[in-house]
C-alpha cells in the first residue's frame, strides 16, 4: 500500500525563460507521476527561501542566488488522509529567471522539459495547479486554498484563488487552519 506523506511546510519553484517554464515528473511522494515544479519540505530552522534554493540544487541541479528568487504565491493544501483526518501543507511558491548550471534529471525529478507557458500539460499535473499556476506565470501574486482527497487524487471542492500585492512574512510554523478564505 502507498504511504501517505504528511508535510506541513514546503516550497515549490519554477524556472522560467523566454515564455517557457521548466517542469519535471515527480518520482516520489506527493505528486508522484505528475509534471511539477521543483521543491519539497522545509527543514527545521530553515526559511522558505533557503529551502527553495536547496531544493532547486537537489532536484534540478542548478544554483539560484537569493536575489533571483521571486516569491509569487502561498498555497494552503488541505489534504484528507485515508483515515478521514486532514492536514494542511502550506507551500511557498517561487519563480527564478536566472540560475547557474544546466537543469538535469535527478532521483526526485525526471524528464526536465520546457513547456510554453500557454501550453502547460495541465491534464498531467496536480489537479489544483490549473487554477493558480497560470496566474503566477503571467506575473501575478496569489494566495490559494485547495482541498484534496486521499493521496491528492481528487479535489474536494473548488480551488479558491485570491490575487495579492504582497505576502506577510511567515514563521516556520503552520497556522492550525487556513485563515485566508
């Protein structure tokens, strides 16, 4: 039986250039088998930004400097487990337009592929991505809330997306429930 991953704080990063975004196929855990950006859990004592930089190095093999990382979204994923319990994973989303190195496949992310921003493979991505990802790739900042069933295979209702002008600084702890919708 597939193990249910419980993750409370995470990052997601997208490399963008020339009207394209780099996606890879997740090989493990949440989103396995889906086209996605690069990211993962925030380690204790780590800021979301530092986690994003580390994950880009680990999952894409590239180095991004902090000044080239742009925060574009915070998404609260309410995830139902197979026992009916819920956990919330707050994901800090970033874009990077400059980096060192050539993106490559890793054990976490295979088949790195450039897609035109207007032609995202949404039918092979996480179900909620189609509701918020195009907005951030157009240059907007958003707060979003998505509710998933067990193993993130179904959406439990409509994804809520709100455009914002800025993000309040967050600590490395998650509020008990999403306060934004």
